[in-house]
C-alpha cells in the first residue's frame, strides 16, 4: 500500500514538472509571436523615421547647393533631421528608447555610398564643400528598443531593432528608360516650384506642338503609345531626338493626357534648347527646325503634374512644376546611375529622393 502511494506521488510530480515546462514553452512561443510582432511594427516605424529624416537632411543639403543657404547653428542638416525626428518621437540621445545618428554620403561605390563623416550640430558646411568629393546626401540610422511583454521571463526585457534610410541629391546625368513623356518644353529663364507653365509654349520646332519621337517614327499610333505608356530609351544629357510633326488631335492622346490630369500623377518632361544655346555646349546638332526633318536637343528633365490641355486639338498642355526630379516615377525606384555631383547653384532641375 505504501509502495503504491509513493508511486502515485512520483507520477504527480512528473505531471507537475511537465505542465510547468509546457507552460514556460507556451509563454516563450507567445512571447515570440507577440513581442516579435511588436518588434516588426516598431522596425517599420523606425524605417519611416529613418527615411523621413534622411529626406529632410538631404533637402537642407540641396538648399545649401542650389539656393546657397549657408549653415547656421539653428539651420543646418543636423537641425533639419532633428526637427523631423522629434516630430516622430525619436531623440538623438544614444541609449534612449528611440535614438538616431546621421552621416554624410558621397557617390555610390559598388552596393553602398561613400561615407564622408558624421552629421553634427556644429556643422557650418557639408564635407568637401571647399574641395574634393562633395556630399550628395545623408544616411540616417535609427535604433529603437521597445519593451517586451512576455520574453522577460527569460531575462529579455527589450528587443533592439535597427533601420537605415539614405537619400541623395545631384545633377541628373540623364534619364532612365520608359520614364519621360514625349513633350519638348523650351527651358524658360526661371522656374518656380508650384507655378503652372505652358509645356508646349514657345516651341523651337515650327510645324508641330513640341512633340518628340523617340525612334523617329511618325506612325499613326506612335505618339499616343509614347504618351500612354512612356517608352523613351535611356540616355545621358544632352541628347538629340527627332520632332514628331503631329497627330495631336488623336483621341488616344487626349484620353491619356486626361488620365494624367485626373490622377495628378507626377510625370517627367524633357527640357530642350536650340543647338546654338550656350548650355548645349555644342553637343547637339539641332537647329530647331520643324516638320519631318526637325529635332530637339534635351538638356535637362523636370517633374510636372499635368493640370489641363486644349481640346480638341492638343496644341497647349499646362503643368505644375514640382521642382525636383524624384527617383521613383511610375513605380520605378531605381536610382539613375552616374550621379556624382551635387546640384548647381540656381538649378531648378535636380534629383532629390530616397536612394537606399
């Protein structure tokens, strides 16, 4: 009888041990699901903060180059990032629940960008401004340490997550394939962000309304195809392309332009000049003549939102100038290769966007 009683006690102890072990395992699995999910959401928030911070810092860097706005103790790349990060509840203090650091970057080398040094609150100019390689952008690293809910049972009270965002600005060396609308806009003396311009006003090519033909074809559907589904070849600037003398009253042309008006989609427009313009540097042979023998010299590209166009013949297209050329157009987020120099002083055409 006593032997049986001892056996029952041993079995009860084994069941209790198995139950305790299973409970700990269940808590660990639940902790991985709950705390892991929380870490995933936290990392997404950290990535948003890193992207926004790098964009804010790079925009201030672009203003330094383009608008010649000098850095001050209260207005430099560091303060631009800090302002945006504070708005996202992220401190610059290392060791806080959300902390960040930033570094200047230069041109891409292989799969990464050149590291040109830390962004600091005391910066009076970006690195390389007085000579050598100039900074093209900013990389922001964000570290967040959310508290765990269940993993504390094994001594893990926090879960560290990291995120990095890199943005750059620079002169556009050319245009990626399949991104531009075939509209040749003559470069005005100045352009203001947010202002509306007649994209086909003052055309250099009599006999058409500023249309381009990427392959020289004047087929009936060639123009509408290039407008509805951008199909330009990739090229470096400057570049010369034939003029397309017409078909501007095509229903397909009107329908696709109306789509851009309705969706307010950002589109890229070629900026052209005559061959005798000093900015062409003799790189194009175009003389601005119209008709089938005409051609245009593209010297830059700019981002617009098409606001309206004339009906029924499309002889004037109006667009709002966005100001900079974003890297992501029509879902294509590839950074154009060859960006090695910052924007020029007074430039209205320059890249600004997330690069990594």
